[in-house]
C-alpha cells in the first residue's frame, strides 16, 4: 500500500485540529438533520429522486396507477422538461442506465445531442482561427441534434406497461395548466433573458421582466407539442409538424440542422462500464460520458487505503483526493471524446500499472503543481441540467442525466413549439485547449465532426452488491458531476455515512484546469492549511446536485434529492 504524509507532527496542531473536527462534525450533522425532511424520503415499494417535487410526484403517481419504474422515469423526465426549462427539455439530450430486474441486464442508452451534417471543426472560429465568443453557447448555431424524445420513447417502448398518453399526461397538464414559478426558475430567467429570442421571451417574460416567483407559468405551445407526441410518437419530433417547425426556424436564422439530421438521429446502445470496488460492482456510463474518469479517480483512491488516511490525517486524505481528481481531469482533457470517432483507452486508464505510475508521480511531489493556465467556469451556480434516479422493491432502476446544457440552452425557443433548444455544441472543443462553459479544456478527440457526440461530464451510475441493484445515482453540475458522484460513493461505501449525509456532506472539486481547489465553505477550517503546500482555494457551494436512490438489503428504499437544490424526492 502506498502511503503519504504531510508530516503534521506537532502535537498542539493535532489536538487543535481534532477539536475543530469534532465541532465541525457536530455543527454539520446538526444542520443536516434540520433540513433532511425536505430532501429525503423512504418507503418499501418505490423511490424516486428528482429536482422538482411535482416531477417526483408525477413518477410516483404513474407507478401507483399500474406503471413500472420505466413508465415512472419517462413521466418524471417529461414533467421535469416542463418544470425546469432552464435545465432540460424535449430538445435536449442525455444518458440513461436502465436495469431490468427480470432479465438482470443493464443497458446504457445514449440519446445525447449530435453534431449536424453541416457542422465542422472550424465552425466557431473566425478567419484568424480565434474562437468567436459565445457562438457555441447562444443562438441557432449552438444547437445540436436533440435526442431526448427518441431516447425516452425507446425506453418506454421497450419496457413501459402504460400507454404514452398515460405516461405523458402529468407533463401535458403541467404545461397546459401551468405551475407556480419558484425562486430558482425566476433567477434563471433573470440571468438569461437578454439572450432569449422573441419566442422565448414571450413565454418566460411579462412586460419585459422575468416571471416573478409565485406567478404561474403556462406553456400552451409545449402542451400542444406533447399532445402531438402522444398522437404520433417520436415521428412527430423527428419527421412531422414539430420537425418542420424546427427546420423552418433553422433555415430562417442560419441554423444548420436539417430535416435529414432529425430523421437520421439514432439512439445508441452502449456497453455499460463496470469496475469492482470493495465488495461492490459499480456501473457507469461509458464514453462519451466521463464515467471512465470517475472510475479512474475511484480506482486510484482505492489503492491508497483512504479510510485510514482520512481517520489518521484528513489533510493527507484531502490532498490525495485533490491529486486524484487532477489526474482524472487531465486524462479527460486528453482522451475524452466520442469512442466512435477516436479511441478512448478505457482499459489502459483503469489498469493497475497505469494507476501505480500516476500514484508514484503524486508521491514524488512535495508541493501542489504551480500552474495558472485554464479558465474559470462561466458560472458556479447550478440552474442547468437535471438527474432522475428511480428504483422499486424488485430492483428495477433507472439513473438518467439529461440536459439542454447551459442555462436555458441556446436561449432559443422554436416559434409555435414551446421547445427550448439545447446548446450542447459547446461541450465540444471549439479548438484544442480552449475551455468550454465549465472551464473544461478539450483535446483533439473532442473536436467537432458531423454526427459526432460531444464529450460529457454526465455520468449516471449504479452500484450493485451480489448482482442486486443497491444504489442509483447521478448529478447535474457540469464539470463538478464526476467528483460529486465520487464523494457520494466514498461517503456511503467507504465512510458508512447514511444516504442523506452521503449526498449532503461538503465536497471538494479539482478539474486540472483552472488549478484551483473548489471547496465548500464548511470544509475551510479542515483543509485551508493545504495552502502551505501550494494549493489555491476557491470556497464556493458545490454546483453539482446529487440525486440518489438506494435499496437496502432489508428492503427499505431511500430517496435523496441534494439539499443544495430545490428538488424533493418521493417514496412509499
Ligand atoms: O454534458 C455535459 O457535460 C454538460 N452539458 C452538463 C451541463 C451541466 O451539468 C450543467 N450543470 N450545472
């Protein structure tokens, strides 16, 4: 076992540190208990964690009216598209891990946005080769071919019990009858309104002002689009009236998505990625997701006996945690991309030899790397992207992250459809070494090519024990997604925290560039002395929100929606 120490051998320092740690744990656990009831639910039949109480309720209601977990997932996903247009929508894309208890099989559905046929490597560069600011982020050119409708309907077709009409009914009603605008939605509109096109402003503004918290948001056009999807299935979105409206708006506004792009869109079934960790099997989404980098970090840490490291010297533990993240994200920036276009060396990245070499590198360093390259993420707030985790007593489960990428995506609504279009083209590397909205640098493997899928941080994950599904989890949060899932897994499996604390406990994050440790304020007293070793900190709330469900051996089901957000889980 490879060990490492910051050599804090001054007895006073150790005593002071321990007293501070006890006070910290006392205060933190106290505050967790206070908030827990909003963000935690339990039951024995069904559990779902989403980012809005009404989406969780929609899933639960569909399950209770004779649907299964897969119906509940599709219902909750369509509902959250209506409830959180700042995060996801029918014109977005995503990943879903799906486990059927009957077959024991786990499937990975990739229904992420893809680059249109007319896209090319230089499409966001000016004649001098410089990146044109915001062109991959706002407006028609930023839009990738959407996959959510095809992905969700494929899963429903294969696994659902109920009709599409029943499953989409909650979403239809929420769009048609409206719901109360909540703080997070109001603020997201406020922050995005200046870049919205007139059709978007029509829906989300009143007299030029963002809809106020407590006012009612009705989305009649979106209700009509959902109704048409109920009638015509996926063809509505990819071939019929809705497709025609999308293509017409593209033509008029110099967008590049064609009817052929829509018609040719394919959901890709990928082989789930799995590793052993202690007595568990952890399954995550393969490339173009970042599941492999999450696993690389986890396997790296497994080699360090982190439990004793954390017990004996928390500073060493956090330093190792940060260094493992730096390595994982460095590899992400080089190797991350669409595996159908270039090799992502999954086996090598996870091989013991490679991980040992990287560990030796870290141990040889007495100070953190001094490097000031890289850009800050555009925002550290988290309004965008969403995750749904759902499970039943049999162990049927779905873990799915989906998104329109940035806050309100491209900020374009296609007139007459109510559809917020994604801006997921920004997840490509607009040129080698350029940062995207999350401050992530991309390499050659993530350059744009027609029909290619951009690299993603979304990493829906399952944990199994003896072949039984135990935990489904995932998160929105851009670059913070893999490290948030990582720490939730460690909290639960390594440090034996309960499900709620595993999600709620404060986190750190490092993404190679910028060279900063993003840490939650509650950890400040615990880790700030790492500055002596060359680390620079940015104390900020962790922008990832974890949504987790768990099925204990006793049959008890837990659902947790991260208290960093406004989501509410449901269970019975
Ligand atoms: O796929 C990705 O990596 C991004 N489009 C996810 C964006 C996200 O999670 C935003 N969260 N705050």
